[in-house]
């Protein structure tokens, strides 16, 4: 395992690796990332054209080029799940944290679960390129990023039905969005509305279309920022207020509940 200590504030380190992708790029050998994106397009994938929803901030479910944010925690964790066309499943994770000595320990981990022989051939064929891209130390202000590979080799065969071990969330809080490919899309469709994917200059956007033909960007809808009359909260007779990732449903006794939690039954109105 390779890791590095950085003389920088933890929030500065976190800010750098959560701004990767999109127009900002991937810090090192951007041309190699672009080639991988072109290959993905040729195979029927999205390539790099999705970009980012926001150049500065990430939330669970966001697209980042051909990755999907599976977990992001301000304490120092970003886990991306690969959505490019490949013979297996893959994750890219950044993790950082302050040390007792006052600096920051930063790790970057790639996890790949090959699917059959093609998966192993794919990994070993690209291993030299991955070694160059990920093991090289590339410099940005007060930041150095290095790479740690966690590869599920033939010593532990992984099929496409075997869960791939990923680092645990030690924050003590359970993220309701983990395990949902895109909670905003899930919310829109499970409410019975139509979801349309549209290409924009910023990448692919999910648009929730309602029975009266009005529409709202899927994340704005989940956060209660638009079309509130179609939200689960409002349709149950309560009031919703806009939130950061999910709206907040208010009940007559003054108590509140996150809209997504209310929708999936994790939070109920007072009896």
C-alpha cells in the first residue's frame, strides 16, 4: 500500500479530490482519460460527455464523467462507482484524514471485480497504463496524490453476483442513498412520473415530467426546489420546504422529516 502525508488543511485536500472530473479534468494524463472516454462511446457508453452537475460540489448519485458518486463524506471520503463499459465492476476511492502529527494522510484506492476471463484479461492488459496514471505523484498546490491498488485477483474469484468489499462507513450514520444508483431518478420514477435523460452542455440531465406536462430537473425535484405540488409530502397533505439534497416535509405538530426518508417509510408523521 502506498500513501502519503500532506502538509495541508484536511478541508483543502478534500476540496481538491472532490472537484476532479468535468472541465477540471483528472490532474494527470488527461489525454489517456479522454481516450478511455472515446472507447466507451464506441462501445455504447456515455464516455466523458456527462461531465459534472456542479464544478465545486458533489452529492450521492451525481455523475462525474463515466463515474457515479456512491458515497461522499466531508470527513474525508469520496467513492466513485464506474459506469463505463467494462467486463466487471470497478470503484475509485479517495480517503483522507488528519493525523496526530498535524498533517493529512491521503490514499487513493482502485477496486476492480473482474467478470470472468475477459475481466482478468482487461485488467492485466491495462495494468501498465494504470500503473503510470495512478502511481505517479502529480503536484497541485500543497497536494500530492498517490495510488493504492486493491485488486481482487485469482486468489479470490469474484463473480458478478458476489458483493465486492468496500470500506465501511465509520461515521455512525447510515446514508439512505447508498445502494440506490440515483436516488433522484428512483424517487421520480417510483412516484409514477416519467424520467427523461437529456444531453446538455453540462452533460446528461435527468428531467422528471409530470402528468400536467410540467417538468423539473430530478435533483431539484427531490430537494423540493420545484414542482412541489407533485412531491410525496405535498400529495400526503403536508408542506415541503427546499433542502440541500432532499426536501424537508413539515407536519402539523411542527416536527419535520426529510422527504426521501418519508417517501421510503424511514420517517413517519406523528400519529
